[in-house]
C-alpha cells in the first residue's frame, strides 16, 4: 500500500484534479487475474471524465462480461484513486463496443509473454469466435508448432495449448 502522501487533495472544484494524474494512478491498478499488467495496458480502462463537481468517472470495458474479477477491478480503482485524494469516483461499465484483445498494448503483450501467457494474436475485427483460434506462439520457445488442448482454461479468458517443441502445456489469453 502506497503512503497517503497527498491525502488532503480532494476532487473538489477548488483543487481540480488533473485527468493526467488520474490516468497515472490508474496505470498502477493491476488486472486482478493477470497481476503483471495494468487495467490501462489491457485496454480495460477506456476513458476518464471529471464532472463539474469534481467527481471522477472511470469508464471500463471488462474483457469478458461475466468475468468475476469485475468487482475486484471496481474496488481497486476506487481504492487507488482515493489514495491520490480522489474521494468521489463513479465507475461506469461500457459493454459496447465489446472489449477487444486488439486493445492490449504492445508493452502488455510482452509482459504477458514473460508471465508465461501467450498473448492473443491481433486480428482485423473479423474474428468470429472460439473456433477461429488457430494460432498461438509458445511463450517459452516462440514455437508455433502447437495444438489447442482446451479452449477454456482456468478462466474463461484463457485457452490451453500444448507446445510440441517444449513438450509442455502453456496458456494463451484468447483473442476476442
Ligand atoms: Zn515451446
């Protein structure tokens, strides 16, 4: 837990918070399911606005609408923004347009790979569903000599592949 160094600052009009500061703070809120990447890097945080009263509104699009991590995300965002003195925070969930794995930043893709989770391949919006999962790159050896074992891994967001070169399984964050 970071020390509350500037807890006197509030989101009141008299001390208008800067959106950039809020974005900065949100950069440190991790994805509850993949703690090596932030909600911003995953493209889950879509926008931040400030009302005239100084209330911060954070718009998020969860990766899967049923993701049980949603409540954790909302709590973590509010806690983090409270730490920078932003007491009044509303979180709005945007389901349209639906989250796309194309929104994952390049930095986050590299972090996923180092975490041992194959990043989803980029697609051109013509992705048609699970049957379309045809490629994965092994995060250990970069091999594409893989077979899909299970399209639902430990969470809905992940598929399990088997790498024939490593002769071991790995998980992939599914394209969406
Ligand atoms: Zn491999």
